[in-house]
């Protein structure tokens, strides 16, 4: 069976033309927004256009030639967008680098891509490049977004723009436009390196039309109101934010406001009052946990009101999702529940939100339904770097919780005999840079891209069950898909992170990082004494408590899927320690290796308990 989103809705195009068309079509005062001195300041389409032109010409005057690669090492900010559009219009391919990358990894990406120039955001990023620049012979020019020229930097962006502005005239602008139009749909637009959950990152070659086709198809999937505002905080180095939070928003005239950091997102939501927000599930998990915490810590009356409202909203959502319009007493109760409880959650998102969009990892159905019931719709989608990225997405007209929606236009999806999801269409990458072997392994002779995910199609809706390489096969031959179980465990208020382990073992166990806010409140109520968190986790009563909470989420599973033992960890998994990718996906192999001693101990205890 092949599911298709229908024929492609656009002719092949380029991101350069998308940029020029959007400037001409929208020409607004707030194409971008950035927080300066405590308030958000707008940047117009005309200002962005002028700066893009000057940066593009400045790069050319620095000797960067069509077809060269230019790296961008920066947090989300207006200069990221300006540098990207400048590279595209100068017929260059850019190489985004996550701002939390180590100097060693930066050197690898620069050398593998052959980047001849690099943009950095500030002194800290410049220092990383300076530390390894002697190892990067192709890298000729480093440009900083900062005002000062820090050690290791050749030019500030202001100096580059001044260089590009020399001799500026209507004729030079026209020459730049004409050169930009020479870009072809199949030309390389960007090299995006995979997050490297296994092995060294691979450079994914995405053409202009790979991403352009995805933008044009996504316009039909997510309704735009014509005057939207988006809060940008996922890394622009990642294809999800790059396509959806950057190119798609630019194309639709949506004002893009940059969050100061991931930590300031709650505050920035209230300040910006966005109508669209793109995120990975971790944001929604934290928001859900915060709502539950507020309800449970607010006294008996507040708690009763919350759980009554949640029950009402859940019944309302069940009817709505089944295609029935709630009426009568339930409709009245729901209006009251909205006013008493859920309106406060809507205010915390700025009060104007029309849609959340979720991608990058599976979203727990319970959390998705809670937000839907609260009047905050999360459109969950699915894709990979190699697919530009969107393959499927839920839409307001085709919405099914627990799935990632239907294929977007121009995209085909099928399920291989072993359950792997395959996709084909204009969104599929041209291949891995300098890796013909890996390309041949990923894209078969019929142009089907093998995603590495396991799933099933239900009336055209795609349901993801797990990553192919993450499937646990126990020593007894039982297959376990860990992600749905982990997601269920993480809905418990006492759990922050959960990772199941058990491949080739007798049974699965689960590594759990507690939600310390909740666990320490409970410990205080129980009058437990401890010097630090590590000591608290050693207390039998705490272990019993966490076992009870986790079993409450897994008791309904087949016995072979239930984790037999629980390992409690003090620290949350982190990007800095290499346990998470930049988009917060767990690196299972790293987790398995890092906590090998604790994991082995669980199984060894059983062996030691068996008499000789």
C-alpha cells in the first residue's frame, strides 16, 4: 500500500526566488523581531533585503565563489537569516553548525564540508573556531556578528556589509539579482549534518527544490492567517526550524520573533504573543508537568476544580475527535472549564496562539489530547533531515492523535515488509556528501528513502511505533518498541526522563531521572533527611515510591514489556555530555555506555541470587 498526499502543488523552484518574491509580496515593517534592551524591535523586509544584498556582495568581494560552502555557527538571531539568504543569493551552499558544538566537532564539519568562510555569532563561538583553525586549511575567512573583532576573527559583519556596499547602485543591484537567478532548483542549497545518534555525522545534501517543495506543500497543511507571528527558538541549524520556522514563515509573511534562549521561552511567549509555535515534544512535556504541579500545589479546592475541568475537557475532546459536536450539559460545562482553568494556560502562551506544531520526536498521545482539550491544538508531524524534513503532518481537517498525520502533497509513503517506513518524492535528499556508500544504503534503486523508523498506515494516517535500530530484542526473542513506553512513563509527574534498556538481555529495565521539583516536595512531606540528591535516591522509601509511580504507567503492558527494574539517576540527560542530540533526542548508545556499570549491576544481582 502506498499513501500519497496527492500530486505536487508547485513547479520546481529555488529558495533564492522564494526570498525575492516574499520581499516583493509582503514588504512589511516586522519581517523579523529581536529583543533589544528589554523589548522586541522590528526589522522590515526592506532592511533585511538591503543587508542580504550587501553581505552577498561582500562575500563575493572576499573571493568566495559560486559553489563554495560557507558555515554558520550561531544561535537564532536576525543575522543568521541574513547570512543564509546572502549565501543562497550568491550561489553558495551554507553549512549550519549547532552553537553548542565542541571545537573538535566544528573542525570535523568544516573540513568535511570544505567550508571556505564561516560566520560566528560572538566571542565564545569565535574562540572555538580559533582553537582549531590551524586544523582547517580550507577556512580562509571568519566573520563575526558581534560589533567587536574578537581574536580569530577576520571581519565583523558590519565590515563585510560595508565592503558589499562599495560602489552600490541600481546597476549593481540588478547584476546581483540576475546572478542570483542563475541558481537552479537542483543546485545544492545546504549541507546539514545529521545529529549523529550513531557514528560520525553525515552531511545531508539538500537542494533548493528539496526544501522549496517542502515549503510549498507545508503551506497547504498549516493554515496561515496572513498576519501571523512565530516565536523561533529551536536551533536554525536543524532542518525542522530551518524549513518551517525560517523559509515557510518568510514565504507566508509571518513575522519571526527570535527567543533570547530556550530558557526564556516562557517569558518570550508572553511578550511576543505568537500565533504559531514550532517545538519538539520536550516543551509540551514541561508545560504539561508545570500545569499539573500548579494544580496539585494549589490547595484542595483548586485541585478539585482542575481535575473536574480536565475530566470535562477530556469528554469534550473525545466527542470532538470522534466527529461529534458536544452539546447540552457537556458544552456548558466545557465553557465553564475553559474560563476557570484552561484560559490561564492560554494566557501563558500569549493569548493569541492558533496552533502549536510538534516534530523531531514522538509526542505522548495523553499530552497531545490534554492540550487539544485545553483549546491549544498541537499539529504533530514527522520527517527527517534527509526529507527536508516534512513527510506527514496532522492538519485541522485531518487530525488524529497518536499519529503523525497524512503525507503532504507530492510525497509518497509506504511500509516495507519488515515494517520500515519508506518515502519518495521531491523532498528526498540528493544524498550524503562524500558518502556514496551510505547514500546507496539509504535510497534504493526505485528512489525510496529508507527512514529507519517503524510504523503503520491507518486510513492514510501514519503511526510511528519506534526507530528500527532502537527496537529491543530480549534474550527470549521478544520485540519491544521502547519509545511509546518511555513516553507513557514520562507523563507521570515524578518523572523527567526515561530510557528503556534490554537488548539481548533477559528483560528490560528503565533508567529514570526524577522530576526533582515533585520528588523533593514529596520527600519534605515525608520528613526525609538527606545531604544531597544522590543520597536521597539511595533511600529505600524513595525507590519504592518511584517504582510505584512507574508501574502505574506500565501495569497494563504485556509482562515482557514491563521494566523489571528501575535505575534512578541524579542528573537529567544533557546535550553537553553527549547524551542528547541538539534537538533533545536520546543517544541510546551513549546512555548505554555511560551508565553501563549501573545497568550491568541490575542483571548481575539476579545471577548472584541464583544458587550454584
